[in-house]
């Protein structure tokens, strides 16, 4: 290192020591953003490693073959030739606890074989995992046992079968707390399945066959060969590699969202640095002038402050990386209910180096524009104008802005792996910042143009401060507004999602659905409702069928055609259809004519949903032939309906008119409304006792579970929004503290002219109240507009905004801004003007 370079570093260090408080605040602005990015990057890396390492344990087998129906002859031949090591039949059903007359909707898994082959069944006692099949007992979800005060040794009733509880099931491969919240798992021996008498016509069931492969088997080639063969027979093949890949993609999307939230916090900190460095450099103009008068070149004066900012960036990146390393330990606890495995944390160097690089690069990049002002100012200009620096040429400003935008795009692209999404994110970020800045500038011009001269002195002085030299209006409005915007959008969006699942409590709205009612049971179930003084709102018949021919093409031929336009699910799906003569509130006719009734001699005309029409590539007048349990039925598309699938009620892709399917094999769904939880429990208990095969779905419980899931997701998003809010607070503190020295001079001058402490306090208080109210109000209003657009264009739901942002964030953030601002002028209030000037000088 030559003498000139040493001198530059010494000057940078000496000046930094004199301004260490302000420089530390600059650094704090980016520490949290870097900590968030590093912690999420580390956790994402650990998550991917864990998914790859535990892929077999996630599935419990090397591969699984599953079918939604009893496998046909060809499918069964393939399954048997591969020699399954274990298999199960699973279905959703009601179970009863005779001990306390409790009932619960569960997922019954009737297993045979030593499954899982990888991972373990975590049970209490631990011996129950190995003994429940031979002893003829059941493993019941541990949380469910706690809810109903059930213990090992007690009895449960599954359909017509009573069997003892062998133990509590605490965890098993591939399950999460969220996935089991609606229907907790209950494991029983497969050899007892027929005794339950639950596998009846129309029952929703799944057959799964588990395999343990040899180490020499290439699962990718195996999947390519066997998968298409099984697809033709309405069965599916899943390997542990493909399952882990899908799981990785799912959580990768979550990681991208969290990364963007962290990146926004980092951007917010960088905006704070840019504003703070701008004021900091303006305060250093005299020092720069002296250096240039003593012979320092433009380059040297520029490099002194560039070295300072670079040092702050490196130190901030390093501290942020260390915090991120510690912080990422929290993510497994935050996401544990969404993860089907335990994440083992390990530390890698890449995110840490990335954090240090981000700290250096983003600090320098966002501070470059104010730093350039030192390059273009002559000593004479600085000495004459005092603290007004010449602006850098527009060409250099344009280059810096271009560099910032390119970096934002490249970093976003690295996070999202999609150029269009990255461009959209950058555009949205720039637009949000621009709106906030434009509102702040517009507010300043409005106050200046329509200055209220008739107001009192303290009010006029506080309003003048909003557009005086060295004002912080723009940066504070941007910092406060963006943080408020993020967290307010969360609350508004959550309300939209909850409104999609809201269940009315009127007597006309169904809040309980009774499924799998056989035709011979329908009248008895309706009588049971009547005895309980409950209304029978609807009785919906269901007929299962598959598509045999679409237009003039056989479905079997279309499955083998790789160039087909029809979506694959259409060709393999077992449709549950109904017949009725009216449209529902959730349906809207968008094409064709609704046919309510048909005579036996009339051609069969059906109504289909718009998504089915798009995926099957059919329209009005097209012919579809259905296989209705062995009988072929030719139909014509008569109308197309737009269906709101978000409503918690029974909607159908295919609806027949009355007069066609009445004699077809069918089962029924009956809906009713129950006034309270006690009535719901009594009805479920009575129905399960009389009709063990029926399934009762209480929509209020579903709503509660959905709300709980949304609360957990909201908590995670809140956790990330916290980084933006806290970063905004630090930027706020840094921005206010940076202008402290200018404020002190103004306040001392006011005191010298005779102003009282109370007047100075009121002036400062009103200014910060204006800033806090403006920033938080703009943030909330932007969130309101954005959420309204989401409700209208994305969710297509009514928008009823939450009052929390208005009642909590608006006064809370305003109060916080006020407290931080007033803390700056305590020196002026407690000391004489001469003491203050000497101390601060």
C-alpha cells in the first residue's frame, strides 16, 4: 500500500471517528435487511439439503402406486408383478369414541405390511408401532386423543367395527400438522377393513401400494417406463425422487416470497443510507473545501468518503450475516407445522459471503449519487454557498439510477429464476417508492403554495420545517409508508381470504353436510334431522361416471396421443355429477341455454363448468359420451356455467337436467343448518350411531381450521414484515438523528431570539406528528387500493378492509415518530444556547 492510499484510509478513519454515531446509524439501516436475506438463504439451502437427504423418509418407501378406485385387471397385473411390500386402503370417515360418545371426522388408513420402510411411526408407547397390526388395535392421532380425553386401551368404533386403541400416533412420514388438521389419521390393520362395512358404493377411497426398491434400480427410467402404463389404467406412480422434487418446488416458492420480503427490507435500508449520506455530505462541505484548498484532488476527496461508506457496508454486511446465521435457527420453529420432516440446520459459507457482498455493494451503490456531489463541487463554490453543493450532471445521475435498476433486476432474477417476475417485482417496487416519494413532494409543494399564514406561530413554524433545507419529509414518508404498506396489505388480504370462506348463520344457509348417504338411507337420515328439529335444506343426488368419448375421439385413444390438447385430468377423472332444475347462487350462465327438465325420449343435454369446457376443449353443441357405471350415455353440451369454487358449498363441473339420471346407481348428500356446537355434536353422534357409513362435515369447524391456517401464514408474513417495519424505524432514527445538528442550530437560534422551551417542543412535536400521520396514512391508503385490486382481479371476492391498520398502525407509528423526533431536541431544552453550540461544535 503506497503512502497516498494510506493517507486516504487515515483521513477516512479520522473523519469516521468524529462522526461515528451517524455512521453507525447508517450501518444499522442495512444490517436487518442483510440479516433477513442471509437467514432465509441459509434456511432455503438447509431445506433443499434436508429434502434431498430425507426424500425416502418423507415418502416412507422408494415408490408408491395409487388408485382412486379398485385397480382394474391390467393395473392389478402391473401392481402384482412388481410385488408390493405393503399396501393400504384409506378413506375419510366418521369414528366414534364410546367412552364419552364423541365423534370425529378422520382419515382411516387400513395398512398391511411393514410400512414405513424409511423413517418411523412415532407412537406412544413406542412398541405400538410394531404391534398394532398383529394385536388388532388402532393407532389414533395423538392430538385427537387429547381433545377427546382418550387413552391407550380405550375403544374406538370405525363403521361397524369396534377395536382397542393400541397407542397414540405422534408422527408418520409425509404428514404435517396442517395436512392432518381437517381429518387426523387413524391407522388400523388392513385385514379388518371389511368388518367396518364402510367400503360401499360411492365411497371416496384410495388404494396405495408401497415398494422398497433395490439400490440398482434407476427410478427415473423406471418412472418413464411404468408411469404411462399405469396412467392408461387410471393409476399413478410416485417415486421418492419425484415427490421430493415437487416438495422442493413448493417450498422454493415460499422461500422466494420470504426472500423478496427480506429484500424489500434491505432496499428500505438502502434508501435510508442514500438520504442520510446526502445530508451527511452536505454537512461535510466545509471539510471538503478545506481539503481541496490544501491541494486534495477531486478523486481524493471522493475516495475518502467512499472508503467510509464501503467500510460501513462491509461491517454492516458482516454483522447482518452473523445475525442471519443466528436468526435462521428460528425458521424451523416458524414453519414446523407446514413441514413433513425435521430440518437439521448446518451453516454454509455462501450466504455469509453474499451478505458481506450485499452490504458493500448496496451501500456504495445507493450512496454513490450523494457522493458524486463531492466530485463536482469547486472549493470556491463550497466556501461561498456554505452548505449548498452543486448538483452532479444529469448524465452521471442517470448512470447511477441505471446501475441501481440493473442490480435490482439481476438480484430479483437470481431470487425468482424468472425474468418476467423479476421485471414485475422491480417495476412494482419502483412504482411504490415513486408514489410514496411523489406524494411527499406533492405534500411539501401543497403546504408551500397554500401556507396558512393565519395559523399560530408554532404551527406555521412546524409546517415550514416540512419544506425547509435539509428536511426529511421524503425519506421519512417513504420509510414509514412502505413499512406500513406491507403490513397493512397483509391484514387486508387476510380479510379477503377469510371472506371467501365465511359461513352465514341464517337458517337458510347450510353449515353441515352429510355425505355418502345411500339411496336406501336417505329417508331415514331426513327423518333423523326432523326428529332433531333441524331443517333438510337440500338433498343432492350424486352419480359417478367417466368420459368415454369426447366429440368423435375415444378417451382411451386420446390418452396415448402426446399431441392432444385436452388436459390429462379430464381423461382419468371420475366425475361426481348431479341433476337438478335450477342454478345455484354460486353459478352464472355464460353460454347456451339452461335446460331444467327432459322427457325420456329427449336427447340428453347437460350443463358444464367453464373450466371443464376450457380443459376438455368443448363448447355448446359438442357431444360427450359418458360411461355411467358400465352404461354408455350420449350427451350434448347445452350450456356453460361460471362457478365460484371459493364458496364452501357443493359445486359441480357437470349438471344433468331432471328426468335423466333418477334410475342410475347413486348416493346422496344432505345439507342442514345447526344453530350451535352442542346441536352439531348431538347430530353427529346420532347419525354415526345409526348410519356408520355416512360422513358428517361441519363447515364451521372447516372454517375455524382455515382461519387457523391463515393465522399461521399471517404470523410468518408478519414476522417478515417486522424486518421492514424495524428497518423503517432504524432508517427513521438515522434520518432524524442525521439532521439533529441542523435542528440544534435552528432551535438554539429560536431560543436566542426569545423562544420558550414549550414553543420549541410544540414546533418539533407538530412537525413529527405531520410526518408520522402522512407516512402511515399514505401507506395504509396504498395498501387499501392494492388490496381492493387483489380482491377484484385475483380473488374475485367482496372487499371488507380490516380496521386494525387504521386503529393501531396509524396512531402507533405516528407516536413512534413523535418520540424519536422529540428525543433529538432534549439537549437544546436542558442547556443554554452557548453550552449547546460549544458541545455540538
